[in-house]
């Protein structure tokens, strides 16, 4: 297939989408574009496909309407009480936490970790007289990204934490003391994974029958509920 | 029956509401244990088939928790066959009850270990082929735990460290 054929095909797919965009009021257009940028590649592809269906005059009104409703659902385009579109992560966390105790605990911990991290980072930057712009340059990111971390609008990844720690010449635990706890829990979760191929030392240890069988058979405990 | 006798009941998600003040202490391992039972890790572990028990004393206080689960690991190639093993994913004791009661006979940690080994035998008996090994992960700096496990015939697997936490693996060859 030639390049021009590919371009023509891409344009023909984009026409219904562009027509829809032009017809939108400016505020809705802004919210829509924002939602489309934040969603996954899969959802974006589904949305574009739904636009083609919505614009296909050979289909019934019901089918075309269904396609539009799917787009609204996928991009969370139903405005909230204050007229905002898009998914509010903080609100969805709050809602989930109110229904599940484990999530409530997890969300509480994550909020605390993020807040402590932001405080520590701010304090270290102040002590070391480093501006957001300078730190951004040192860790190869943008100043708004640093600002988001300081304002708890994003959770730094492990590699980012390492970069910041190096840039500030501190141990990473000074920035995120719970890192070791997370690492330990990760190792426990990973330990429970089925289908893992044993390492050679593990296989040697588990094939080694020189270790005598334990004589312990354990003891049951009574149940309080019974 | 001693007043120090623990009871063991299977943990459910609803029990998490009773764990608001449960804490295994402020060490890395203590915080990890607390987070495991109060957060979503315990639920993930149960989804993978683990049994989790809450241990209570005669005053109905939650002393600790323990867990036991199956895993299927594969032998290295060219064998590649599956080995069914039992593991203790996590156990923890509330800091108020650590090292309690004085005297080994009714020590809570020992009652919990004995119970988990008993449950490992129950699990093994339910399999077509008995399970030979019971494994657990231990933080390399958790010396009291390593000592406790050794008293229950766990042996450190040499040259094996797991994850960024550098955790050690201990093995116990179950009785026939």
C-alpha cells in the first residue's frame, strides 16, 4: 500500500471525528480533548471507531445513538455536580474507600505517603537551595512535574525517586521511608506467584533430601466461632 | 485450658473493620505485616488460595494472624515440571503481644507456628501427592523471627534472596 493510500484512509476515518469536534461548544470541546488525551490507546481506538458508526447514515438512529452513548460512557463525559467532565481520581478513590475497608486503609496510607513525601522534598529543596526548575533539569523532567509532586497531584515512580535522591545527594529513604515496606510486600506478593521457574539454588535446595523430615506435626487451635 | 490458649478463626474481609488498632510495630517488617493484613495484600493472597487465620486470646483480643497457601513453581528446564509447595505468605503478632506470655509453653508466636504447621499437614493430606516442603520468606534483619523459625525446623536456603527487599527463603521438610 502506498503512503498516499494510507493517508487517504486515515483522513477518511478522521472526517467524522473532525466534523463532531467542530460542532462542539468550546468548553465541551476542551473537556472532550482532555478526556481523549488521558484515556488509554485502546479506549481511544474504540472511540474513533464509535465515531464512524455514529456518522454512518446507512445505520439506524438507534445504532448511531448507541455508539454516541458508548463514547460518553468510555470517556466519562457526564458532567459532575459542578459541571466538570472526566473522572475525578480523588473522588473515585473516596467512593471506593467508603465501600471497602481494605481500600480505605490503602487510600489513607497512600495519601499519607504522598503528603510526607511532598513535605520532605520541599524541606530538602529549601535546605539545599534548589528551585523546582533546577531540580527538574537535574532529573530530566519538567518544572510542572516537580510542582505536581509537591502539590500531591502525582505519585512518583521508583525510578523518579532514585533520580531525585541522587540529584539531592540523599538516601532515597529520606524521601520515602515506606519504600522498604513496599519492597518487602512486593517480594511477598511475588513469592506467591504460581508458574514461576525456580532458580537453580532453589531447585537444589528443594531436591536436597539430606535434610531430615521434621518430626513436628503442629497443633490445631480451637475456633472461637464454633 | 490455660488462659493463654489462642483460638484460630478463618479471616474474612469483614474482619478488617476489627483491625483498626492492630499494629505489629514500627519496624519495616512490623509495618509491612500491619499493611498486609489491613490492606489489600491479604485479599490478593486469599484469591490465590491462601487460608488466613485471626488468633484471639481468652479476652477476645486479636493477638495476631497467620496464613498458609499453595504455590506451584516449576523446576528449571529441561525438567520444567510443576512442584506443589506450601508457603506461609505472612504472619504477624500485635506489638502488645510480642514475646508474650512469658515462658515458652504458651508463647503466642509458638502457638501460631504450631497451628500453621498443623494446617500445612491438613493441606498436604488433601493433595493427591503429599506436599514435601513448607516455605516462608523472612526479612534478613528479622533475627528473632529467624530464630523462631529455626526452632520449628526451618532451614535457610543458601544463596537465595528475593526481591528488592533481599528477603531470605526458609524451608521446612514436612513430617510424613
